[in-house]
C-alpha cells in the first residue's frame, strides 16, 4: 500500500484490488481510498496486473504525480454517467 496526497492535500491510500474469474490474466487492479476515512473507495480497473506482487511493486514505485493522475482518472470514471442500455 502507498499513501500520497491529492491536489487538495487530502491523504489517499493506493492499494491492490482483486477480481476473481476464469481468466487469471489482469486479475489485479489499482484501488484508491481516503486514508483514515469511511468514504467510498474508487478503482481503476483498466490498469491491470497479472500478479499481486507486480501490482504492489508498481504502485510502490509510482511517483506521487502519477498516483494523483490515476486517482483523478478513477474519480472521474466513478462519477461519469452510465450510458443507457438497449
């Protein structure tokens, strides 16, 4: 897990989420949640890794700038309207 601050100085924790399924490839993805708060987490499921070890290593070595960029992307996608289904 990796802690960093967003543009407003709010503390966030980047960690690894896991989605089980038949295909093990890309099972792990980035998850962000406000540090020490009960606010809902946001995830960036299109950033995927094949192993938890690789996912953790990548998050630990990302710059704060990159983590903020990924968080903005995850938050934007979480608030984006869902298109109607046909």
